[in-house]
């Protein structure tokens, strides 16, 4: 800022070289005064909290608000989800689609195929068939064609078992011919309908025979297909009479791909609108913390300097640069000590220079300091089973010992960063017990960021408020510097489902061969930079938030309920539980464009997909 100002001033002085000496003194004097003001402003800004509009609430109040939101009546579901309780695939699909609909705030009824009755069809606008055995629908299936033609919307949630009954739907679904189930090793987006989707093709790392090989009529709009030479259509849409049909032939029902199924669902009907979080947060593991231990082989190989120097001179400079370039506001997680003490008196770490230096740099970037632990021992008691996976970890003998260690690290961190309220907690190694969590509930922690995608014993979360303790769950979706295709697709999926990005950076990746140390920091940094570039190119309007700001955004999102009412030429949104902001994604499928948003703003997020900022509890979207 100061530098820029100087440059400008020099140019002005050159231009004004003919003015009198008095004028030069006057300008010089003004310049000095401005410099003093600028420095003073910067000093004041340096250690204080950034004013944030996305504030938090007391945990007690959040429990109450969440309970009230849960009691909100289901005002006449217009979506029917058909699911087979006794079928494993159908159950898996139910788990995916019920969460998608819940979080899109779309009320729905669920029935078994045996209860599928044409007499009920008129009550619904949309039917999702998430079943394997179509013969269970009996002769009722023959009425579906007429129902769609008259304006109904039908979604096939996954490719079912082949049957004569299913084949009777081929004409309606636009299927010319079908073959065997097939293995999809990668996906290609034919249309840029998903955020981030048009940037490249994506490999499917956990692929299996999940899709149906088939050919379609020309009037089907294919949105996603396999990236083979003879592509398999994976998501398509077809207009039939005044209704629509969507076939989701992707078939893999995993949490990491929810956003793909959500996007397929959103292609039904004339439009689809749903609330989103709108936030991007980057967390830095063990930072600030003492100099990490590990294998310094590759740092010595590439830089020939100490680990400590590497972090301050190379690593932080690069990480800092990324924040500047993309406006990222890191949340650093403090570890006071790398010892393995779990009882007795927890001694204060007096070596604070590193903490102060890095911590203040994070704050200066508009970031936040959170808590990781007194040491790196996860908050679990002796009743917890590590299944021989973490040999070096020791359980805590009592809750009292865990509490004492937390008291110490909170006090330590408070002393270093006096204006920071410590609101964010990340569990070491993503392991956390209920006992540990209830201790955190008694502290200033209002948000816990563990993992979104489950692994073994990891503490898995959704983006929501817990009714148990009022703490906001803000899981991290992706991590590290080796960003593989699975991670990229999971990130893409969440941008489209929740319009959220949460990434975890481990400073000690460079010391760990399993996490890619061998390729060297320069390439690791290149990967991380590539990820940020991908994110910001695909999604330039996402908000850069700190951990607790993201929690504020999740809080608002989670408490929302949404009523959608068609108007003459648009839709009216009535947002229940509106506080001070709400964000929506709106997909328009019938070719219309937005002409105005009354009570809000809008921006294009992908083809026919808009990000709507709602500034009022009632918002009207008017189409052209
Ligand atoms: Zn850690």
C-alpha cells in the first residue's frame, strides 16, 4: 500500500516539476503527514480483529434455534422419493438423496415401491426412482409416461437391474439401446453446467461397474459422459410433453460425489433453487507450533538449510504469496508443544518467538488463530481403540487431564494473541471422542473442523450445527499438496452442492515421504498453487473466510427453511429463519434468463446457474 502510494507520488512530482519550491514543500509536507497516518493505521490494524459481518451466536441459543428449525412443518412435499428398504444399492442411494434433498431444503415423502400408487401421482411434481427392481412398481409404471407428459418430472437416480419392466420406460427416458453395466474411468462435462466442471476431465479413482452402457435418442441433452473413445452418457435430460426426465447414470453413491447427484437433480423442471453456504477456508495444521520433527532429507537435498530456516524463509514466503494473490485468509491451529505428556502439570512453552512471528503474520493477512492442542495427542480416553494405527499416540488417563491440557494451551495462546477469541478447534489427526468434545463445549470454541469424507477412525462431520452442544461443524473436504483427481472431484462436488471449499494445509508434508516429500517443496507448492488457481478460476465469486466466519456462514445456512412460490414470470423465495444474509444457487433449465432479483443480487456461476445473494427474507426473482 505504502509502496504504491510512493510510486504514484513520484510520478506526480515529475509531472509537476515546474511548480514553485513552496509548492514542492507543501506537497512534501502533505506526503509525510499521509505516510504517518498510513503507518499509524497499519499499526492499529496489525493485531486487532477484523470486523466481520458473519457473526456467531451463543451455543445455548443455537441449540434452541436449531431445535425450532427442526420443528418447522413440512408444508406439503412435492417430491416423492421411492426407495427399497431391503436392497443395498437402493439404501445407499437413499442415504445420498435424502441428505441432498434435506440440505437443499426440499421437502419430500418417501415410500416403498409396493406403495407406489397412481392415485398419489397428482400430489407430486417430482418423482425420484431410487430403486433396483422396477418390477416391484407393478402395472403402475405404465402410467408414468402420461404423468410426465402432463408436466411431471421424473428422475432415475441410478441404473437399475435390467428387466422388462424397466425397458417399458426406455422410450420415455430417451434410451435407444442398452448394453452391459460398464466401468467409467473418467468423466467429461459436455456442457459447462457445473462450477469447475468445464475446466478439464476428471478421473474416477474408485470406479467400478456402476453405469449402464447405452445409446440415446438425439433429443436427449447429455450433460456429462465418460471420457472414453465411445462415451457412455452419464447424466442426461429430456423434455417430454410439458414434463422432464433426468437419468443419473453415474451410479457411484459416495459422499464425495453428492454434488454431481445434486446437479443432476437440479436439471429437472423449469428451474431449481437451493440455499448454499458460500465460503472458502484454508486451515494450516500445526501452525504456529514448535519446529516440526520429521525427515529433513528433502529440505537438505533441495535447499541445504535448517528446517527452521526453511519454514521462515521459503515455506512461509510462498504460503504468504498465495494469500496475497487469491485473498485467502488462513486459519492457523496452535500446538504448544510436541511432547507426549498426558498427565501432571502441563508446563508452559517459553519459546514464543516463532509463535508470535507466524501468528501475527496470519492475523495481518486477515486470518485467524485457532486451537489444535497442548500437544498432538488426540482428546481420547483409555476406552478409545487406535486399532494399532497410531503407535506413538497415548490416550489420556482422565477427562481432568484433558481439561488441564486445554486450559494450558488456551491460556498460552491468549497471552500471545490477546485480542483473539479462540473459536476454532481442529482435532489432532482428526481423532476426537465425545468426552473430548464436551470439554470443548465448555470453552470459547464455537466451531470444530474435522473431516467431511470418512476414513477409518476419523471424526466425520456434515456442515451443520450440533443440537447436542450448539457447536458448528465445519469439516475440511480436501487436504495436502498432492491433490489427486478424487480430491479435485470431491472439491468440485462440494462447490456445486454447498458452494463451499475447505482445504487443510500441512506444513510438515515436506518432512513426510508418505505425503509427497520426495517430489520436493517446489512441486508441492506448484500443486497447491494449481488448486487455488483452479478454485478461483472456476469459482471467482466464492467468499474467502476464516474458520469462524465460515462457521457463521454455516450457521445461517443450516437454520434456513425455504418456500418457493411460482409467480407469473419468476419465483418468490420466502426464507424462514433469515437473519442477515442468505445465498442460493439457481439453475434455470427452460432457457429463460434473469431480468431482476428484487431484494437481492445475482451473478452467473456456470451455464444457466446463478449465485443469488438474498438481502431480505423475501426475494423475488423475475425472468426475462
Ligand atoms: Zn496436526
